[in-house]
């Protein structure tokens, strides 16, 4: 396979990847202390101030994993072209499959074990939790709960699982096209201009409509075999967009005028979030699950809001990082190199940190800040240490 443009090392994209991983950590902490979401541990609060964390989570959920899929897809074709189908698939299975299996076999069960112990304890502090470890043996828990019930806990690595599926399906389609055409390579010579604003608006409307329809069956909060089907339209859309962005060099074509328009749109979308929540009845104590999915106009409005945020903030982030952060010093290089490892291991950092202060009487927002300030740098520090292990460095 040959392509028209083969990108050199794009440092700003590496920095975006690091930024997203940091956001993943922060969002998971916001779920711990916010009003909504699922995580290994959370402290629900009725304090109105925690809606700040709810908004933060909603805003990030609307774009950051979709952007992650786009960036991952952006580099598929050059890597495939350079390595060939067999080597590319082997490398993907190694880089994505091995961490996924390790998480399912070790990290996930251990976190569920910790969760079980914490919620069994009547009085829990960091030190009493250590004593409770002796009450249930890990291997007994592993056999009786994990193995017997066939628990495949992927945690945040649902992303890796989904990315692996998307990648293998895309490569399969390429191989089929090559066989049908009787060609050894596919030439990508479509140098299409960056989409006009009206085309982006049409794409947003289509994405919102498909998302709305999907959520009639799988509302927000549901998953099948660890797959986030409620967000799958966005993830598929962004994955395909990443392919097109590479083929047509769209990242480089995002200029100031385009970014300015979508910055205004993003600001309007952010301001409209409280309005959407208000009309959903949240401030009146109503059930806001109608936003999650179903035959409700509120569900469509929320899907439309997500789609607008996804497209607008993606354009802005790419433009900003390209113009302001297209470089790496020693620190940024270390952070970038460790980002994937951090994505895998961060639950082992922030969950115990949250457990350690669970009995401390502090405002949820203060606890959120404590865990974020300690957890983000600690996760990257540990991730960097792990990558210094020779045989792991080849995978991570």
C-alpha cells in the first residue's frame, strides 16, 4: 500500500495523546467524587457543588475517547504500508493484545478484590484495609468469583479492546479490496480539502441521529462484553475520520479561521449545557436518565450536544497543539513515551489513593483535587519506571 503523504514524527500529536491520558485519569477521579458515572470506587454526594464534576465528566466524555480513536487511526495506514499486513497485525496483537490480556488476568481481578474488601469492611482506613486483606485470600477470590463467573474485567482497556477490533476489521476490509481488485497495493491519492463548515454540520446531525437511535437500545451506562455501544457511533465516526485525516492531510489544513469558528460554537455548546440539564428536569429532582437514551427529545438534544462538542473541541485541540505545542523537551518526551503505560496502570494508582482518604472528612472537591494532584504525576512516574524494564519496553 502506498499513500500520498507519509508524516514524519508529529510531536504535537504525541503531546495530544499525553494530554488525553492525563484527562482519562482526571475524569476517573471526577467519577469517584462526582454525581454520576461508574468506577471501581466512588463517593456519591448530594452537594450541588459536585455538579461541577458532573459537567467536567460530561464535557470530556463527549470528545476525549473519540479523539483518542482518531489519533490511533491516523497512524494505521503509514504503519501498515511500512510493515505489510502480516507484520502489522502481529505488532498490533502484541502491543494491544498482551496488555489487554494482562489487565483481564491480573489488574482487573486485583482491583475487584480490593473493591470487595473495602465494601465488606465496617470501619475502613488505609491501615485497617491492610488488615482486612488477610480475611479473604486473593486466590480464593480469583477462583470463586473471577474464574467461576468468567469475569473479563477490562476497566479502561475497553478502549484497547475496541481499537483492536476496529483495526483488525479495517485491515480485513483492505485485504478484501486488494483481492477483489487483484492489486498488491492500494494507492491513496485523494487530496481532498478540509470539509466546509456546512459539511461538518451535516456530519454532526447524522452522528447525533445515529447515536440517538443506538441509545434506544443501549442507553448511556450500558455495555456489552465491555464494549461501549452507547458511544460506538462516535467512536466509529472518529476512527474513520482519522483515516481520512491522514490520507488528505487534514490536521495540517486546520487553520486559524476554521479554529476560530469552531471555538465560538464550542463556547455556545458549553454555555448551553446547564440549559439542557435544566430542561431535563435535573434541578427539579426529576429523573435525568431521559438524557441517556430512549424516545425522548431530551435524549436527542443531548446526543446532538455531544456531537457538536466532539467535532468542535477536536478541531480546536488539534489546531492549538499544532501551533503552540509542536515540540518536545525532555519532560514532554518522557511523558509522551510513558502515556500508553500510564493509561494501562493508572487505576492501580488512583483507586488506592481514593481508598486511603475515604474516611477523611473533606469536601468532595477537595478530595478530588488531592487525588488528581497526587495521582497524575505518580501515575506517569510509575509508568516511566515500568518502561525501563527491557522486555516491557518492547510492548509498551
